């Protein structure tokens, strides 16, 4: 991953494929979100993730060398990125806990409540992959909720 990006317009998904070719969505990024494969970018090694635009998008990019230069020249930038990284880790930790402790129904309801603008842009397959369920099961969840 040669760049870290800041989304100014559009929506992206970050995902990986398992050995069977099944997609696993790690996260979606929309306006004002950062997007990268942090492992690949930080350690300058090949990426296991794919980043795909889901609609016409615009992204501001910074490469590894320029980011390191900014850190050295402007200490406040390093602090900013540290705080952003901490917030990202908190978010990922909360997502992991939710995936381990909540039902698929609750994960779906929480996602559409927290990210309604993203949910409207996704296919059933993309959202199901993020939630860790099949698209058929997601359809059943949606039908059950609609009938209430």
C-alpha cells in the first residue's frame, strides 16, 4: 500500500478474500474518513487487503516518505495521527466485541443506525460480508424487521 488516503467524496470498502474466494469486509470509508491498509503502509510490505471505490470518489493521498517527513517537521501532525490511530483502534475493538457478543440482527440494526448514509449505498452482499453473515440471512433479517 503506497498511500494513505483521506476521502473527500464517495464511498469505499476495504476487504480481503479468503482461500475460497469469499469476501470479508473490514470496513467502509466515506467522506472525511481515512483509508489504507495500515499494516502494508506502515511496514512497507505487500497488502492482503483490497480497497474498492463503490461510487465516484475523490481522495487526498500521502505517501509513506512524505508522511514521515511531516512527522519530523511538524510534531503536531504526528500527534494528530496518533490520536486518529487510537480512535481507529477503539472502533475496531468495539467492532470485534460486537461481532463476538451480539446477534446478527443486533449487528445489522446497530450498523444502519450508526451509518445510515453508508447502508443506503451498499448491496446486500457487501453489507452481509461486513456483518459476517450470508446475504440470504441478511434478507431474512430485513424481512423479519420489516414485518414488525
